[in-house]
C-alpha cells in the first residue's frame, strides 16, 4: 500500500471537511473492497476518511411499508435484522450471500453501492426495488444512481447516508456465484408491485447492473417462473471473461430469473 | 499395537502449538537488524532487458541496497539448474537454457525476478521497487506448448531449437502400432491435463543471514528438504560451501511439491545479506506465489488403447507434450518421464506400451512436481480412456477393469516398474460395496425426478512412492541419491530424540515417527521427540516429497532402532546376568523372557551413559544412526468412485458421494492417513472441477493470478468423504508401509470427470469441468 | 504516523505506526502475536481472521488505525487460563489441521460461527459458513467434523450452565 493518512470522522460535516481538505481523499466505510485494492496499489488515496463511526449512518428502520437502511449498516446487520427478514426476505437473503461472514461483519450497504462493482449484489436489489439513495446533499433514484462500471451519480465529496424503498408485494433474488471470487457471475433480483415487475441483473452486463426488459415483460402478465419458459436473453451486451461467455451469462440470466421468481413466490 | 504404537489412532503431538497460534513459520522469525526485500519482477512474458537504472530507487527513504543480476554474476553466483538428466531418443542430452536468479539480458515469464530492493521496512522496499527503472523491449510470447513447437513460434533459449527440451520415449513404438493394428477395438482420445498452482497456504519466504565474524550463512526457508537446498546452493550455485551454510526449515505451511525446489529468492536473500551487511527477509505475497511457485501438470496427450475380441487390452500408445515454462525447474525433467510414463500400465496387464514425451519451453512460470507429479497425469490418461472404452464397448466399466487386472506379483510392467504386491480386486470390491454401485440406477432415476442429471464414475489408480533405489535412479539421470537418514538418541534418563532427514510440513511426523519408536520400546509418546528441518542438527537427509517419509524416512528410523535395541539388549543382558537372546524390551522395560527379572528402560539408558558397568569392550552411550536406501518403489493402489449431480440449467456439478478405497499397506496412524487422503482428494477434485491456469495467449499474462480468478476448493465445494483401506503389506520395507500423501490427488480427477461425462452423456469434457464447460458440453451433445 | 490504542487479548496496547499499517501487521510485528497469518492479498483465505469487538473480521483488510479503540481477540488469547477453548480442543481431537497455517483463522472463524448459531449447526451450514476460510491440506472433512463437535460441546456446556 502507498502511504496514506487516516482520519476518523464523527459527523457528516466533519467527514466532508476532512475530504475537502485532502489532496486526493477517499471515504472508507467497511473498506472490504477499498483496503484490498489499496494493498495491491491499484488505488492510492492521499487520505482516508472513515465513516464507520458516524452515528447518523447507522440503523435499519421499517415503518409501514417504508424501509430505510442506514448506509453504514453492515451486510451482517442487514442479514440478521429480524423485522427486515419478515418484511422483505429477499434483501436478507441477498445480504446473507455477500462475500463471507467476516466480510459481512465489516462491509456496508453504502460502501457497496458507492463502489458499484458490476458483480456486486446490492445494485440489483436497489434497481429492482426502485430504491432511493439518500446522501448528505440529495435523494437519487436507483435508476439514476448506477451510471457505469464502478461509476455512480455521486459527487466526490458526497456521502450516502441511507437507502430506502417501499416494500414490494413480492421479491426474490437468485445468484450464481463466480466459482473463484464468489461475486455474482450472474444475479437477478425481481420485485413485484401492483404497477408491474422490475427485474435487475448484476454480474452479467458489460456496463454493470441493468434492468432486463424481456423478463419484466414476461412476468408482467403472470408472476410465475413458468412465464419465463423458453425466454431468450440477448447476449450482445453481456460480459465475456474467463469464467463465463456472454452466451452462458445470457442463459444464467434466464435461469436465475426463474429461480428468483420461485423464491419470491416462496 | 498398544494405544500409542504403530496402528493406533493417536491425536497429533504437534497440534498444540498450531491451535494456540504458537507455530513458528519463516515469516514469524525475527533476527536483530533484519531488513526486508522486495523483488522487482518482469511485467512481460518475453522481453529483452535494455537497461536497468537503480539510482532513483537507491535514493528512496529507508533503502539499503538495490541489487541486480550483473552484481550477482560479478560475485560468481551460478545459474539455476535442473538436476535430473534426460536424454532424447536420439541420444542427445536435454537442452537446458540458462536461468540466472536475477535476469540480466532477457525475461521469459511474467514475474521473473530482475532486481531486489532491501530496505528498512517492507513498505519502503515496495515503494523503492516501483522506482527501479528497467527498459524492456517486448518480444512475442508463446504460452501454449503445442504452439511453441510450431514453425515460426517465438524462440526462448538459444540452446533449445524449436523450444524443444527433449523428445523422449519409452517402449517400442512399432510393437505397439502392430498391436493396435490388430486390435478388435481401439479407443482414441485427446486429453489435456490442466496447469495448476500448488497454493500452499503459507506463501514462500526466506530469511538470509550472513555472519561476518564466522564467514557463515544461515537461511530460514520454506523448504520440504533443507539438506537438498544446502547441497544445491553449495555445489551448483556457489552461494557458500556446505560447512558454511546452515539451512533451517522450521514449521512450514504446506508444500505439495512447490517447496522442494531451490528458488531464486532463497539464493538472493543469502547473497544480499552478505552484499548489504544486514539479515534479509523476503515473504511472498499471494500474487507472487501464483507467478513464481513452480506450477504443476500442463500436458496435452493423445492416447490410443487397443482391445482384443475378448476385451483384453493389447496395447497402449501415448503421445504427450509437456509444458515446462520459461526455465527448467530443479526436478522438472523427471516428472513427465520417469514419474509419468512408467506408471502407464496402471493396474492392468498391458503387453505393449509406448509413450513419447516432448518437453517444451514456453513463456510461462516454470513447471515441476506438484502433489502426485506425473502419476496424476498418467492416471488421468489411463482411467479416462479405460472408462471411455467401456462405454464404447458397451460393457460395465468395473468389469472391463476387473478383466484386465494384474493378479500375480511381483509383476514386471513393460515400462520399467516392477510391482511388488497388490490386490486390485479387493479395493475395487470395497469401493463398489461402499458406494452401493449396484443401487446407482435407482438413485439416478430419483435424481431425474428432481431435475438433476446423476452420474457415476470410477478410477482405479496405481502410484509409485518412495522413489528409489539410489543406484537405479542414478542410472536414469538423477543428480542425487534417494535414501534417507535417521539417528536415534536415547538420552541418559531414557527419553528419546529421533533426528530425521524427512521434513514435516503438515504430515504429522512428530506423531507417526514417535509411534514407531514408542512401539519398539513401549515408552510413552511424550518421551519421544522428533527433530527435523535443520542442517546443523540433522547430518544429512533427502527431505519429504513423493510420499516417501513413511516408506523411506521411517524405515531409516527402524534401522537405527534395530541398532539401538541390539545394544540396549547387550547392556540389559549384562546387568540382568542373562543371555542376550533372552532379553525382550517392551512396556518400557527390559526383561528376561520367562522370568520376572526386569530392568526399567531408563536404567538401561542410564547404564549406557554412566558406563560404570558395561559389557567388556563396549563403548559408552546409546545413540545410533542409519541410512536406508530402499530396494524398490512402493506401489499404493486403490479404487475411487465419484457420484455427481449436474444441474442441467446451469451446468453446476455437485459431488453427492465420494468413495475411496486405498491399499497403503500397513498403517502407522489411521487418523493421519485419512487426513492425507482427504487433502489429496480435495486437490484432485479441485483439479477436476475448479482449478486451472489461464494465460492470455497474446500478452502471456497469467490471468488467474489471485483467488479472485483461480478457484480454490472451499468447504462448500466438497462433500464429506467415505474413505477406507485394504491392506497388502509392502514386502520391500521393514514396516510394510507404502505411502499415502498423493493418492487422493492421483486417483480422483478421472473419477470425477468420468462421473460428469456419465451424467451428461458426452465424453468430450476437459478439466476443470466448470459450470460453463459442462453446460456447453451438454449443449453440444443435444 | 498514527497513534493507536486498543485492547488486544484483554490487554491495553498502544503504538505509533504508519497510517497504512494493516491490523494484521500491527498484531504480528508490533505486538509479536504471530499466530495471525497472511495467506493472500485479496481478502479470501481467512488466515488472518481475528475477532474485533466480538465479531470475526479479516485483519488483513483493515488498517490498524481503523481498529483503534476496539477490542481485539487473536488466536493467542482464545484459550482461557491455560485450558484450550472447545474449538481448539475439537480441532486437535478430530485432526482438523495439518500444516497449521490456516488453523488460527479457521479456529477464530469457527468460534464466531458457533456464537452466531446458538441453536446448533449442521454440516451444510458449516460448509457454507466456511466460505471465507481456505485450507489446502485437510479437504475440510475433519475441520467440518471439528466445528460440529465443538458446537455440540459448547451448547452442551451452555445447557448445563
């Protein structure tokens, strides 16, 4: 790792000031991606501003059909929250399968979506749930938030404070993990509401997380796995790497979508 | 056997320190004044070095020295070598290219060491390493061995025309061709044995310390064979004379072959310590391990197996191209020849065998022995072609094997090996029983109802352990002898220290070797200590690899015990005023047979050292050494049966049952033997399902250079294993043991692939059988 | 440089380290606690697992400064009063280790796993929960056995108490 200077912020305003005072600073929450990246010298921020101790970023609240998850909630906290598991089991299931138990104790939802790894799990959930990303400056819809590979709508000094969404009627997530890294080789999150179905795909798209129109259309009339029988997903905008060809990923999108619907239907 | 002796399921003595965090690995060592080394490595697979400028790096904070290959040459440090001479079939010796521990004019694989920075801290050394300026002129690279042999391929070494190191054969080609021409059926396959990275969990490390006062070097290193390291560094690399070099391999966190060899970093840490005047420590990070630990396997093979009308094998023809990487590693040449082709007879009577092997340079990491070394490659070839033949012939794979089994011993194969003992039907029957082979169709039908494709696959392997005897391997080109040494020291109060040239890096020698001693005298295990891994303590030894510690290392201990026992009996007879032939030593005492006259063990020992009352002319002391040179290899064999379920939608394979029935001869500690089998199976299953190197064919970059891309077997990828043993004792060594360290890795890959190909109905499937590949194979056969 | 202080194995410790110092290096090099190992660079192998404020984390993926103010438990602090922790005892009893390098992380992970599953564990759960710990020697067979045995022993203890 290159030299860096560590700062611990105790409030949002302090964090913003610390970052703006730095040469080339970066926020860190759980650090489960950033620290390994720095170790490999693939990132070299002059300063790290630690957000993990800011009280405002913590907690998971459910009131009525609204869910709000603090940005610093760890994957383990999301996975283990009993009220959330009852209200939206799909998101608990998703959190339970991010990384491994040790990573889940540190990694946060805010950190994950700010990084927008094209194979991360949360972006699919947020996009399918039509979630809102709250920052210290504004609210951003998930549709606008995820821009491209490792790119979001966030400004440099902007801090995610929470993620919120309205509970869907049903939701499900199915992931086929990359055998080596255990990130999503392909993951599909489906959410059904009165006004339609949203299905978001992670791990497969050349430009990161995306909504899968053919799946949404097929499920709009019948939210049943059989509605997806024989569906073909175009492979042309999907990724090819040593682990999976675009063609194979296209197959996985269809298969994982079916399994996500099955999970949603319990 | 007793509760602690040979055959007892004793929990390990060495565990205490490991489970409490008190193990002592090389990276745990601290020497006063110690500084840290970071290597500057080639980012290119193939390039000419035009200029190395170290000035900027030297000026960085904390930097003590920046050293290059030119200085290494100035100091007369020799090139790395391969220590086993193989001659091509035209009689010419193998073509070995020069390999300097620090490259001077050209680099031949990504990760090759070019310079080293020594600094106060690891971080400072890494900062400065980035400031070493090296001007490279990139050259075209080739990573595939088949392509490297083609006309116009990039050329690696001037010594090796067309990148060919040797073109070797065994057996008579024309006789095999004739047999195949006359065969009723010939099964032909093209098989790839995927390249693997050993991935011992402890990365390699070295700490070199030059003591100016004594003009003496000490090296702490992650080695499976510290004595061989010392010998090679003295005799060939000119680092220091043997009497001025102490090599210590303390606790070592796994080896699997990768820690047999002497690597550039070990040479450099010693040399740099003298150059800079400070002790120098280097510890690999995982990416360095991926790039620089000797890889394993990487064969491309064409095989033809012929049968007569009665389904008896008439001949086997094998043509293999072996990828050696950019340089010849220490024992690389022996792996695809004497450890591979000599095992191609398997468990079968095969009248004619011919194998041709071409060894090839490519712009990849050097390849050498990895758990099994040649034998997994041989077993994969034979057991896939036999299973496929059974399917083509429409007969049961088990019965086809049974029909062709060798049944009389000793059995001379057409490829050098002389099998001393075995009962292949016994392990086949045991495995089939345990697997409920007969009940498979019912299970397959049940799985089908759940939407899963269930398949069953078998592998009957044989392997050769305890490579020997020295004279024979010498005549085949080995640069060293392959015996082992032991010294048994009975202390004056009766405790016992055993010094062994074997090295434990997970095998549990501190327990099994102590059991051998405890058995002999009936003393408690805690009174026996095993000393290993230090050239200043143990005089000379050959180390641990090729499952040799039991068959060779423990046999040397037995020989030394024989001498100790003989002397102890003389002393006891003298003190008990009995005839020597009437003395027995058991349960911690010497006694006169048939009487109640006894002498506690410690009193025998004490008498040897007080020397107040010894038989006339006897020297004081009770300490004996022995060297043991086996008369033959040992031949563990067994039968593995895998059962899998494939998800037809994703191609994902789940192993639902894995049965192993092994014949290891006599067993010293079943608990430890089972553990060895489990570990071997995991590595073999890893090869079959998960692991494989991917080099970018154009740039020569290793794409699978971290756990993000190279799939290590995890707990969730594996089932619990059903392991059992059968026993035909090895007639060739005093303990009747054969060796168990590699069997799992040797026998399991074909069993897994045979099971998957059975499930999906397509024999054309290569390792690793990733979900994507299985899915594609299913699609192709639709 | 960062001034840090934390509790390690029940003892208050302080140190001045480069900000970039990882927690694992602080433990190994500043505190001499070499039982915590480094086996990879990408946060997968789990040889470095310690407990931070009671939860298993990877000490190679965290700066020492991030852990300042926290309570850290390493493998060296797991056994209480000279008696092996039930997970340590089970690893020995069931031959859940060979070379020993992954073992400290494995044991710390297993202790955390058992804490999070007071209702008990089954083989499938243990295998899934070991996702963050790689062993190259044992094939996991005996590790799984050891974790199950320890879980049982500890719940037995809890029931008895």
